[in-house]
């Protein structure tokens, strides 16, 4: 049997100083059957010029204007030819055996549909250790996913059928779109973990998405409302998601009031009652509206 094709998707926006390193970490993989798709999400810096240097080995898609990481990743998925799909953020790097190790894991575990690896963290050029709350989990990890995003896009590999089941990234979300996707995946699929660190996750720079988008918690709350309104959750998962929603709404709502946004704060403080009042996970048909 020929080795499976892995489609690698790198979304990028104004990352001219990083993008070639990310690309070269894919082109330098020990695994050979790779389709590399770079989605330039409307960059206004020198990203387009940088990408011309690698055009011969890379499929480059220019979106024309910036639509955000969810739309960029989805555009890459639509161009992907492989059954296995991996993502790499344009400021991160892969170690050379990343794809080989993951493909071998999929081969050895034919029921696996989602698998991520451990990672090395670099902050402002310095190696740091993740805190315990950022520890990765394996198996049925829906409950740990509620508190924060514990699946790294740069570390994960998914079978195409996962997206056919739970849908793509939510393009209406300018941030926390990965948190939203893992909340939809984790009730349906086991998340497998390779405990070997195979990516270098770089952070601390000013152009990170988490620094550019204000009020990230309101998008996490939006994602929790979405999963509560879905039909994906068992009763115990629904109860855990309600508890997580209440905790995040309490912190965010009180923060809004403290900073003079009283109406917004009261909206979020009252939001959990819409879901907690439902008996035996009856679906909520009201759309979740961000104030």
C-alpha cells in the first residue's frame, strides 16, 4: 500500500517574518507524501513576496481580503486532497518526524480519527514549561475541553470524515474558533495523544490572534452556547457544559459591570439560566446572541 496523502494547511496573515520557517519545517519532514496548502488571508505585508520563493512546492491560495483563521483553514480544507489533514499555524514549527510519527500512529490504530502530539513552548525566544492547567489529555476529553482550548491546531491531525460529521470551523467567530471545533469533536471522537513533543509552539509576539481580538471570553461563551444548543451531548456532558457556561458568564458578566458595561454584564449573568432550566437536555431553540 502506498502511504496516505497528508494535506497540510497553513493559514497566514501578515506573517512575512515567520512564514518561510513554517513552510520549511513542513518541506523538511521525513514523511514524503504531503500536499502543502498555504492560505494567505489577505496579508498586506511582504507575505506574498515571501511565498513566491516556495511556489514550486506549495499550493498558495490568496483570499484577497482578511476573513480570519476559521475561513482560511476552511479554504485550505476545501483544497485538500488527502484523507488525513494537519494544520500548522504560521508562527509555529514542526520537528522533522512530526508527520511520520502521526501517520504511523493512524496506521497502528485504525479506529483513530483525531490525534495530537505534545509540544515545546517558546515564549519571546525562551523555552518555557506549560502550566499544569495546559496539560494535554487523551481519550474522551470533552470535560477538560470546557475550561480552555487543550487541543493545539499545530499539533493535531484529523481524518477528513471528522469534518463531514461535525462541520468545519465557524467562520462567524473571529477568535476561539478552535475551541469551538474541539467542543464539537470531543463528544463524538476520542482524542488520541502522542506524548512525544513534535511541534515548537511560539508565542509572546504582539501579532498573535489572542492579543488582537478583545474580550475573548465572550467567544468562548458563544461556543458553549452553540454546543448546548446542539444534539451532540449526553446528559452528563450537558450538565458539565452548563456549569462551565455559568462560570465563564459569571466572570465575564461581573467584569463588564466593573468596567461600566452594565447592560452587557447583566445579559451574560442571566444567560446560563436559559440552559440550566432545561430538563433532561431538552434542546434550546433560541439562538445565542452576543450583546
